[in-house]
C-alpha cells in the first residue's frame, strides 16, 4: 500500500515539475532527493497507522543523470525502526535484490550471471513455498535510451497463452470477453525463450 501510494503521488508530481535553469538541481541525485522527501512524508503517515511495520516499503528509482550523463539508481528504504534512508546503488555491482526473497535470490544467483540467470532466480523465489511472502508474476522493465520501458511477460501454458502485465492476464477469457475491441499495446517478452530457454 505504501509503495502504491508513493508511486501514485510521486508520478503525478513529477509530471508537472518546473525548474529554474542554473538554480534547480536536475541531476538524478537532485530528483532522488525530491522524491525522497515525498517518500518520507508518506511513509511516516502509513507507518503510524494500523498498518505499522507492514507499511514499510523499499523503492528503487533510476534514470539518466543530466550531470554525469550516466544511468544512476537510488534506493529509498525504511528500516525496522522506521528510519528512512536514500542511497545510491548499482555503483560496484549490476544488481540489487530487495524484499522478502532477497537473501534467497542472492544465494541462488551464480557468479557472472546472465539475463536468463536473473529470470530463473526470480522464478525460483516466486515458486518457493519456503518464501511464502513472495508471489505473483515476474515484472520486467529496462532502460532503452533515456526511457524506461515496462514489458508484459508471455507465459506458455498447457494449451493456452498468458500475457501477464503485473497481476492481469490480458489474454484471459475473462479479460478478452470483458470489453469491446480495445487491445492494450504493451510490448511483451517470453524471458525463458528470449534469453536462451530455461
């Protein structure tokens, strides 16, 4: 809930940001600090409610930095004492795992992992009954140029095909029969075929 509230609030504000040339810090660090202020404010409210510790959320934000002309990623997090922090990540590594399955994912990832290895680890943790708080479908996105593109995931079942976008199967009977003639234009990948098979 905290993640969704923060995302909705921040996206709306970011879409209408104005800046003063030569005065506003438009670097990725400056934008991360701006988002972190909203994150702290929303997190305090959510964590003070009956949700309490379940209101904590770790969020990754990233983008092309105007100051360094590089891709930079920042982690916004809240610890068990409800202390908020903002740290730049992916500096000396090319991955970070967050959430309840992070330690298991880290243990299962091989040295010098390929793209397929990341998908296999995510699938394993999602399917692992020993990590009951992790579930759902893989969500995938990547930077292409200066834009972050989120892809749907194609999953081949027995006799059927699923087009997952988060929790929605956009090729399910219910979804296909539930509207007139609209077709969402998401790009899709089949990660296990695209990156070399499982």
